[in-house]
């Protein structure tokens, strides 16, 4: 199995900017999610006239992977046309907590090449998790 480079992941996330369906915000976002066995699942944001029905790039990538039976993730890259590295919304952060290891690398970037490396747990400290649903 050939190792997927960080640069390849960034390029795949960048490519998704062109696939984003953003007629309302005109704010495309792209994502590339690497599984531990070397598969890459990409995502873009997809808007809807009824805004709450829209979905972000990060959740698109995660849901595509999960729907294909993948549960072991190594790294996520998120990009946009932002001034600095783009940051995931709260809903995306919660989805990452659900499906990714707390120490999984998340690379936030932009088309200019600015980069901020973080982890799932750093993105959402104090996250709501399965154990929080237990009734004593």
C-alpha cells in the first residue's frame, strides 16, 4: 500500500472546492479524509435553499466514509478561500468526536497555503460523548 502524502490530501481537498454547491453563500469548502488503510474520502459543502438542510464538507467526507463501512481514520484536511486556515463549525467538530480518535490530526488550511495543525480533541474540548448519555 502506497502512503498518501499530506500534499496529496491537500490537493484532493482543494479539488473539492470546485465541486461545492454554494449558490447562496458562495463560500466553498473542501475536505479530504484519510483512513488508516490508505483510502481517501473527499467532501464539499452542499447548500440548500432551506439552510438547515445544507451539509458541510467535513461531514460529507466523514459520512461518505462511514456509509462505506470505514471507521478508522488517520487524518483530515479542510480548506477554503479564507484569509487564514479555515475552521470547522461546531456540528462538524461534534461529528469528528463521534467517529475519530481524539488525537487524530486535523489540518486546517486555505488556498494560499497557510496551515494550522490541530487534533480532534483540541477542536472540541469537553465534547459530548457516548458516555455522557449513560444514566446512573
